[in-house]
């Protein structure tokens, strides 16, 4: 059986991953509504991830040489700093300032900005006059339009689907950030920054994996480094020692869930799907996390969704699929071009003309 023909398991796995991410957004938003510090949350999350991954790395990578050069360790250290103490804290601020839905929408921007960075770093080709190039540009414009809509246009509120009262208390106790227009706008535009940083993190991670291919050991080192880095950031920005104490409430549940199910299970399943079906397959299902988040937040949290947020998300999802379609068409065209050139080099020039139409 070919490597990428693995039946329906990858489809089930990636859909499950998107559901896990949606639950993560809901639990995190609930914890912040209860008053948990975003900086302390990131620190504890990375500690749980480090505690979970370290024994696994010891067991499964005993025969793998750890990176010993100062240059490689410095790269991993900087990758950890960019990904978690910086970007994960920004993502937590977005959840706190806006809503779980807006934070989930940021994931749909990441493949778009990954493409842009790859073009700027000359890791990917880009032809503006081709159909695939036009689709990619259209996708980028749609995504930018979506973020602007979310930030500047709220519109009428849509009816909540909440039929239970389990989480309504958390929603009613939401801090002033969500109700403040300025913080909503700031949080919405931070989605741009998050998407760019995560895209940069993804590109840099790929570059490091070429030099050091052990995924599990790299993930463990990143978790350990980021735990110490996040601790320092939390000490700087969170002076209230009472905020550091965990209780048997939504905060502890959110930290445990993020550390075990996101840093552990979701990361493994996503990597497995990437290996079986490729990164394009993984990216195609990222809008499901947004759909799940909107549904869960409305039903369980009673979160009121504005028309502007829905329209913005529609634009962003449409932009994502434009970029993915353009990339898929370009890949298929390249493979077909190589195949035709091997069969008959004379047909390759005619094929280039057809692709540019």
C-alpha cells in the first residue's frame, strides 16, 4: 500500500484534532473569564508539556544524539522563545480581549502567511501571471479583508444557541476587555501578528528539522526551554502572587488539557497526518476548528457572535482555500510538467504556455 493511501484514519484523526483545538479555545476562554492570568497560564501549560514529553523522549530517543553544538542549541532556544513565551502569550491575550471564535480564526491565517514567508525567503516559487498565482494573491487579499472586518465591523449580534447554564456564569463574569471596543480592535489586529509569528515559527522549525530531524526530541527541548522562558515572562508581567496559585477550577482544567491533549495528543496526531497525507491535507481541515469553536462557544459558553465576526471568518476561510487551491494546482502542474518532460521534452514548452492562461 502506498504511503499516503491509508484509508479513512487520517480523515478521522485530523477532524478529531480540530475538535481538540476548538475545546482548547473554549476552556482557555473560560479560564480567563474566571480571572486567570494569561502569562501564568502559558507558563503552567509549558510545564505540563515538558513533564509529559521528557520521559517519552528519554524512552524513545535514547539512541538519538542530542544537539551538542552551541549554534544548534541557540536556534532551538530562539525557536522556543518565538513560539511560546512570545506568540502563545499573544494568542492568550487575543482570547482574553476578544473571543474564542476570533482566536480560532487566527489558525486559518497561518498557512497564508507561511506561503508569503516562503516566497520572501525564496523557499517557494510564485508566478503572478499564472492561474495558481492569481488564486494565491486573491486568498491573501480575502484573509486581510476578513481580519479588518472582524476588527472594525461588529454588526448585529446573532442569537446564542445556549440551552444549558453550565458555563453562563463564566460568561457573565467576563472582564472588561471583551466589552471594550479598543481592546477588541487591538485583539483583532493581533491576529495578524500571531499568524505571521506562527508562520515564521513553522518555517524556522522546518529549517531546523533539516539539520536535526528528531521531531520528539526537538519538541521536548522546545517545551523545556519555553517553560523556563515563560516563567521569566510571567514573573515580569504578573506581580500578583495570588494569580500564580492554581485551584480546582477551570484554570487547572485548561492548563491540564492544553498540556496533555494539545501539546501531546493533538501534536502527535497532526504530525502523523502530515506524514501520511502531507501538509496541504492538514491545512485544508483547519477551518473545522473555527466551525467547532463557534458551535461550542455558542452552545456551552453562551458566547454572543457578531455578524462582523462571522463575515470576517467566511472571508478568511475563503482566502485560505484560495491559497491552498493555488498551491495544489501549482504542485500538480509541476509534477505533470516533469512527467511530460521525461516522456517528450518538446511538450514541456507548450505546457508552460497552457499553465499561464
